[in-house]
């Protein structure tokens, strides 16, 4: 069967309007090769979303779920509602792509045997705080992920650490493919400053303070204790956090939060920064993260500072890393006095990034799918 006839049902665990991440980029690029329907659960907290465009003739849409899913009865009802909406759809697809065990819980009983099932594991689902703090939820996600991997034809992970974790957790499996995250170069073209909303202009126009910028989800993995400490001895730096809030931020006159931004404006925002930062608390969740933002940060040709981890060390030639507060503060002192420049030249940085695009990643994925489909045809 040729690729132009294959139909893929792509089930995302984040809304299309969430800040662009791996599921968004892969969906966009896969839609060039497959007839796709991309589904996500209806989002009710609209203030955390942005208007990501859809530039494909494929179907991109949300499916209905009830709000207030923190209540067990609503969560159980939603599983039935999803199953009902998708059960008939499934029979007409050659490939089903799932980005989270939660989806598998709802569709496992109606998933046709003939479908090629793909699990793209971008994060360690069992290590998110809202799951880890709930023993029942941890058990459910463990069972769902274990059963899904056993049934999958193809398993992808975003990092080596995730691959090793899945193998250790569920038994060794040779055909787990590591597909690292990447960059969308078409989104990295400079926009005009006048295209930036006023709230961004106001934060970025400060010509007195050194601007240290973080772009991404703001949640429990941000080391705000480290951030607050760094402000005490340096009066000419400020932090700007851009992204959806998953936790309250500390109140400080030199810490600014602004809402998520259209991904096409990310490059222009980074262009105003004196340094770009990834100040994470390194826990089991973060150890498995191959950060999309580091590819984008490096492309900006600005100084990049990140907490050290095995995945971050892969970027070591282009990113300043720190292991403790002392190392972080030494780097911040150099930002404050204007002596911290990008670790490599712009030409070197962009040459490196050119080899790590979503287009290239999807090319590899397409080959993996084709090999599997050929193998399945031979088996039959």
C-alpha cells in the first residue's frame, strides 16, 4: 500500500491551541504524507491557549468531553464519551498514532487489530506531579502504558533516557526508536516588532535591565528559589517568563509573566533577550526531557543557560550548563556585566541546528512506518 493512500488517526494529549510542542510539529509534517485526522480533547480553559494556525487540508479538530474532570465520575464518563465518538472512526484508518496512555484507556476495546498502532512517548507520563501524587492514577497509567506498548507496532521516544525507562519498566524491547525533538525553521524568521502585542513590547523594551527570558510552560519544574536568589545581588537583571501558568509565580518587581505567544513570534521575542534560560529542577520527569526550546534558543544566537542533565549535555558545545547555585550565579554575573556571549558563532549555531529539523525527523519516522508496513504485509 502506497503512502498517499494511507490514513492516519492522530490522537493528541494537548489541545491544538496549546503552546506548540512535539505533537503539533509532528502532526503538521506527517500530514504531508498521510491522509490525517488530528484529534484532541476539547479545552475549557481558553485563557491558556493561543490561536495556532492549521495549514493543511487534513482534518484538525477537538472532540467533546465534559469539564471538571478532576471528579472521578466525570473522568469515567469522559472515557465512555471518547470511546463512543471514536469507535466508528477507527475502522477506516490504517494507522493510529497515540501521544499519551490516557488515550489508549479510552479506545483499547474498540481498536481494530488491523491498525498499525504507534505510540510516541514525548515525556514520562508517570512522573508528572498531578499523576505521581495520586496512587490510583499512577497505577492506571502504568497499566495503560504497559498494555499499549505490548500491543504497539512502533514505539518512539523523544530521548534515550525515556527509551531506557520504558525498557526497564515494561521489559526489554528492541524496536523502540529514539526520535529527538527538533526545530521548525519556518517559524524562526524574524517578525516585525510592531507585530508583537503591546504586553510583549512593554516587557521587552526595558533598556536599563538585562533581560533573561524563558519561553515555555511554567510549572513545578521551574526552580524559582534559584531565580529569586539570583536577583538579590544583581540589581540590573530581570526575568521574563512567557507561557501558560501551571503554578503560581513568585511576586517580584523584576519577574514578569506574559501569556503564551504565537510560535511565529518566538524568534522576535528571543532577539530582544540578553540571555535565554532553562532553570529546571532536575527530577525524574526532567531527566527524560529532550528540550524543544534548546534547539530554538540556540538558533537565536543568544547566550543560552540551562541546568545540566544527560539530555542537555548533548547541546554542550552551544549551551552554558550549571550543576549548582554557585555555577548558575557565576553565569548570571556575566550576564549582568555584559560579558556572556553566545557559546558559538551564529554561523556555527545555525549550521548545527540545520541538521535537527522536524522535517528531517519525520523523514526518519516515515521510513520506520514504511518498513513496518512492509513487514506486516510479508507476515500476512
